[in-house]
């Protein structure tokens, strides 16, 4: 096991280097640049733009720019944003709190609710509950988050006035109650889609398990149904969910772009979109490296966990 | 009894699958709806008097059933029903094709990685990880750097964001099933690798694969909306359910039918594909007990 | 996060200055450098509200913006929302009020040829400064700061916004703490306007900095403006507190918060629910304006901006070389539909690149008429023959082209659809090629790689109509030029008029010159003007003092005068 983990870590580092090079190339070769936003304003002339391009070092050959960036990265200098000059790590750090708060809440709700619905649906297959849950999941999956968000705001904020129409907190009031009040709507909207996904996978996984021979054996042995479900079925049904969880892990800190936009949530998703929109290269690369690291960690953790939990798997 | 019973037992596997499918009423309903949607999108535009791109600026925002336009008109006075049908061609096509590409690539990569393990498996799964490292917007950027937006590029982009999850799930399943009795038996029996992979292991991993496939169709249709939101996607004046939904955002309160029409269409399509998938899984999986 | 409202002593605003003592003085002047004198003094009202401003700063205003301000050093490249924040933290030597008059800010009086501030040949400038202005950290503002700011702008290592005009400044001499002289290399009248947009930065803080492009100042700026830096949550908001030692009128608000809300629908919703007090750039979407006007507890202001929405042709591209084509295309544009239907009647039709409120606006330009028959006749007569597909052709060149605009802008995309249909009727085939802002304004725009673009441009330099960088022959980047004449317009007569206008200080004469220039551009149809843009802003009931100013890039210019009734 230890050798497996060591191997994977080495592979991960290699991968990060490849991803960084590829990402850097894509980003810089994509059309447009960080100075485009000034080109239509009447104050910066072509000369000014060319000068600033030079001053930012963007006229150097791409490999040189990459090596410069990579070298600094190794020394811990992730660069500075072209927009506000803040350090990239500082910017990412300032958005992480908000992101984690939203994503973790939504994921916890989604996992608990989704698994419960999935299990019940599998056990009472084709019952009214199952049919309703399935249709509900389908609706949740076919409506874009933006819609849920806007409709939620219109109902609960504009018309009923129960919830705020966005933001993470009221400016000047950072109390826990205020934060929670603002968290409700976006977390629920985000959890809706996640619940549907978890629910579908859980139901299918549970159905798989419930029809296995060993379950029938357990029933024949006279074990109580609830015991069968929890001790035998559920534990086995949860196995494939580990893979699903591993895939969800990076989103915990990657944020959900659309939800963050609708609810004006200052999270990583929106930061990434804005940075790409303004071609703020250092920040984009920083977030890319950050998210790549999360993906690789999540993948590794999922594989390890799976191997630990399922004795039939050989790792490596 | 007797001979008739024997006959019913000896159905060919295909016929047995069909029988199992037919019993799944929701799946049949789903299939029917999909057929209706496809036919409607394919032939409907020929039956309507309105063109999907004709702008009638004076008759914009006509509500449904208020005049000659059954589903009303949009922000430029174009007929919503005509656009819905033309959009259906695009969205259903994208949904299915993207799903097929994603499934094919994902299953191939996952099966090979899970079956062979070792170096090949590691390399393949690391490839999956590498692509997963790039968020969807980034892949969009890459594609934007190389091509102009359009139907094919949007489909490829959507497939490119979906195949990794399929590969991961398939790999895990195949890896776990590899050690099971029937697989070991097949090896002992002398079956070739490919045969084992695609006759024994993958079919037994059908359940999560089918769930994945149906979720992918839903995601694909919606991702198209997300992609147009980011400025790429199907370019105007061509309609797609995704860009219709997108354009309807700012008119949510003033002209809700502009969002409801594509929204309901997408829900119908997604739901139908889901039930169809359920039925397929039941039909194809030999181990499933149909009550 | 706790906010830090400044602790105010009682009577902190003892010396509110009641307007500008020099207003009357420069009103009497005939021709002076760049001042517009057509509006009487009474129009320059001090406060329109019924109640009077409070004695102490009170309350807060949450201003919503759909783009995030990220640049807080006022000399570095920034966009309109950044400038909106600079107006609160910093001060220029003078600014331009809504009526077009120069109003002194850090300067004691506006330098003119008549009062000796500017020499008759326009080369020697002598500026008298206020002696009571203070930086937020208490240090006194002096002429040294002005010299430092101008030197910094011309520092080759500094990533400055623009050196246009500034590079002509030589031999800066600090004659006294409240007086500064310098010499211009050549007379350049638009420099008055440029200085109205140039904020002064503190020498005592920035001279100690090792890298002028990056220092703690960039995220904790210190200025002489009405509000001091409070805090910033990146991606969320910026909070500013009142500066009690402000040398001008106001501020009457304790706190100003600039909130970033990226989506315009959400911005409007937050305004509706009262979560924000003022909707700034980019304002309320046109399709919400009707409803917004009926909202109780809110006041809506529709004001013109200096931006002119037009179709920018690449004058060296195939069919656009022929003036007849441009004219025919112009006649086939249904401007009424675009303005009344797509834009809900908010913007105003225009034929000129100069805003209608400017002193240099030329009202006598040929008026547009939507006449597809005439367009067809023009093209037929010029030899553009319809081919088999209905698209016209002449000499092997087809009348087909792409049109680009920023993707995601609903109204512009709709405008493009309408243009496609209307132009197809006269045999012109247009195809849409939209792209995100970061792409379209890159090389695509700058190096004239487009066929045509649907764009809104503010042609003015502050309030000055010097458009040499836009229409001068030497200003095309694709040909190695220095400006942004991306249209690739070349006309020696235009060059002559532009050169004369920039040299001339006499207002009446400049008016004639630029009037002729507008006639020329309109006749040549170098651009196809659609309308002068407008912005719809909303203010919560009770918030007084809001006044749009077309001569500044942001209507937040006078937040120091806002107060809660």
C-alpha cells in the first residue's frame, strides 16, 4: 500500500507539471489578452497598450514566460493579479472561505438527502414515493441552476421577503445568524441538483446490491429486513459512491459558477470566470494549479478508500 | 402447460430482453415521448407556416394562443414553436451524440484500465485525471482558441467534459468485477481479453453505466445552455433549447413562456431518456429480478 | 467582518465651501481654454433636494456595479468602474461639471489665457493650488505632489494609463507650496480636459516605494478625496469611510460601499428588494426600465452617456471601400425599430460621434431615413448586381461580411439579427461572429482584423472633441500608427481640421473646426452612427444629490454631495 501511495504521488507531481504546461499554453494561445478591456476606452492609445504589454512581459516568447512562471511557482511566488496587483495566493485564499461554506453545506445536504431518497426508492421500487422521487430528480436535473436561483429569489426574496436576494452577508454585520440567513437559498438551490445526482446513483447502486445472492441468503436466514439493509446492502451499495465522491471533491473548493453568479456569492467559481474573462493569466494559472491538485488528491483518496473498504480490490 | 410453457422459457435472449423492456411501462412511455420529440423536431417545421428566424419586430412578446402563434413570439417576434422544433433538432442531436461519444471513449478507457491494471491502467487513469484537472471553462477556452463556435465543436466540447466520469466509474467497476467468479471462469475457459472485457465485465457493470448515460444526456442538453451563457455554443440566429433558455433569462417575469417552452421540452426529453435508460438496464441485465 | 466606521469628532465639517468663488469669474471670460459658456450660472444648482444636507456625515450608500473595481492607483490602467472609485478617494486639479464647465478642485482657479494661467502661445502653464487640502493621513497637499504625479506619469518604468498630453510637459517648477509652473513642448488645448481626469497621488508615500507598479498603496490608497479607504473583500465589495478633513463640499455620507454584482438581472433584483441603494454601471437593463419606473420607494434616472453606438466598418475591407455601399447600408438600417423596440426608446438617435450635450456638437448634419428602396436604387446605380443567391456583387467582390460584437449582450445580439434581415432585403449578406470582450477588443479590434463591429465608443477626451487618435491617418495601429483609428479612415482634410483644432485655444473657432469635421465624417460615413447611448440608474427614495454627468465616465462623480433626506 505504501508503495502504491508513493507511486501515485510521483505520478501526481508529474501530472501537475504536464497540466501546468498545457494550461499555460492554452491560456496564452487563446485569442485575446488582459489589455483588451482598455482598447475601447478613449484614454489608452495603441502605443500605451504596446508599452504595458512590454512592461507585463507578455511580449516574450511563450516558453520563456512559462519557465519564468514555473520557476517562481517552485519558489512559492504564485505571481500577482494583473487587475489589482494582489498576490494570487492571497486572492485564492480570500475566496476559499466563502466557497467552502457554500459547497460543504450543499454537499452534506445532498449526500444525506440523496442517499436516503435513493435507498428508499430502491427498496420500495416503483412505489409512489419512488416514482415521485424519480420525476422530481428529473425535473431537478433538467432545469438550469440559474432558473432555480432566479425563481427562488423572486419567490422568497422579492415577494415574500423571507430571505435576502443574494450576498454572503449584510455589510457591517458578520454574525453567524446573518451568515446562515444568507446561506439558505444558495445552498438549497445547489443541493437540489446534487441531491438528484446522488439519489440516482444511490438508487441504482442499491438496486444492484439488493438483488444479489447474498442478500437473498441473508433473508432466507431470517435476518430482520432493516439489519439486512444497513449492515449488508447499504455498505456494499456505498462502495461505488466512493468513486462518485472522489469526483465531487474538487468542486468543494472549486465552487459552482452559476449559483455564485445568481446569488452574488464571492466564491472560487466566479473568481475563475472573471479571471478568464479578463485574461488575468497569473490568477487563472493559480486557480488551475489549485484545482488540479484538488482533483489529484480526490482521485487518490477515492482509490485508497475504495481499496481499503473492498477487500476484493488489489491496488496497483 | 407442458409444451407451451417450454416454448415460453426458450425465448431467444433478444426477445427476452424485449419482453422485460415492454413490461417497464414508464420506459415504454419514455421511448414513445422521445420518438414524438424527434419526429416533431424533424418534420414539424415543415408543417408550420412560420419560419424560425423570421423577425417580426412589431409582434414581439406575443403571449401563447393570443394570435396565429401557438406558443407566442419571442423578443424579436420570431415564432416560439418553430424555434422550439428547430431547437429540438439541435439539442436532441447534441444530447445523443455527445453522450455516445462520451460513453464510447469513457467505456473504452475505463474497461482497458480496469482490466489490465498495471502500467497501462495507471497511464490511462492518469490521463483521465489530467483532463479532469481542467475545469469546463478551460476546455472551452482551448476549443475557442482552435475553432469557431458551432454545432460540432459544441458537441465535442460537451463530450470532452463528460467522458472522464464514465471512465472512472467503469474502471472501478471492472477492476472489482475482474476478480469475480464468472470472470475467472471465463479466463479459465480460454476467452480472449476483449471478449472477457466486453462480454462479461462491462455488461455486469451496466447499471452505473446506464445511469451515467442517461445523466449524460441531461447534462449534455443543459451544458449546451451553459456553453452559450459563456459566449460560445450555437450561434444566433440558429435556435437550440439551450440558447432559447439563455435568451429568456432577462424576460423571466415579463415573458415567462419564453423560458417555459424550452424548459418543459428539456424536462420531457431528460425524463424520457431517464426512464428509457431504466428500462434498458432492466432489459439488458440478466441478473435483475423483475417483480 | 466588522466594519470600521471612522470615529468622528463633533463639528468635523466646519468649513464646507459653498461652491466655487471663481465660477463667476470665468463665466465673464469670452474665449477661454476649453470652457463651455452657454449655460447660465443658475443652472449650476447646488442641491436639488428638498431637505438640506446634514451637518455631520450620516448613513451609508450601497452602490451596485456589474463590473468589479480592481485598480486603486488612479494613474494606472483602469476602466469606468475603477474611475468611479477614484472619484471618491482622489482629486484632480479640476473637473468638468454636467454643464461642461471646468470647476477647480485642488487648483484654486482654472488657468486661462486671460488670467495668465496659460501663456498666449499655450506653452507656459502656471497653476495656483489650494493650501487647505489634506491627504487622508493628515499630511498637507502641496505642489510637490503635483510635480511628483506628473513625473511619475512620465516615468518609463511606470505602467501608466496614458501619457497623451503629459509627455509634452517639461521643466516642472515648484515655485511655492501652492504654485506650480511648467512648460509644454507644443500647444495642446485638450490638455485641460486630460488634467480633469488626472488624479494627484501623494509624494510622501509613493516616493519611498521601490516598485512604482506594485506597493501596499495599490490596495490601501491614500488620496485627498472625500472618502478614505476602508476595506476591500475581493470579489465582493469595497468600503470607504468619510474623510472629515475634505477640502470641498461634503461628504454627507458616513460610508460608501461599492458592491460587485456580476449579473444585470440580479443587480436589478437586488435594487428592487432594497438590498442596494443605487444601481451604477451598467445600470438597469432596458427591458426592466418600464417596471422599474413603477417601483415604489425608488427613483429612476435615464441619462445620456457620451458613448455613441455605431457600426464600425473596416474601410479597407472589400465592399466597405465603396462609399455607396456604406450609404446604402445606412439607409437600410431601421433605426426606429432598434431604438424604440429593442432599446425601449431610451437612447437618442444621432448622426454624429459627438454627444448632443457637448459644446462641440454639430446639429446640422444630414438626417438618416429608413429607405430600403433608396438603398436598392443606389446599389443598382453603382453597379452592384444581384447574383443567383440574391447577394450583390461588383468586380468580383461580394457584398457579404461579418459583424462582431461582445457575446452575452442581449440587445446588441438582437440588433444584429434585425440587421441581418434588413440588409438581406437589399442584397447584402451579413453573418454574425460574436466573441467575448477579452477576444474582440484584442488584436481583432486593435489590428483592424474585423469586417465590421457593433460597438459603443466615447470619442471624447473628457469633454474635449479632439478625435485625432480615432480618425487621423497616422493613427491606425494596423499600419504602424499611434492611435486607435481601427476604421482605417484616411482623409487629408480631416487631418488638417484635427491638427488645427488641437492647436486652437479659442472656443468659438474650435467649435467651427470640429463642426466641419463632423460634417466630413458624416458625409464620408466613416462610421454608421446608430444612437447616443443612455444609462438608466436607480436611486432609493430619500437619497438626494444624485446628478448624472456626461463629462465624467461615471455618475458616481459627486457622491460627496449625496445625502439621506
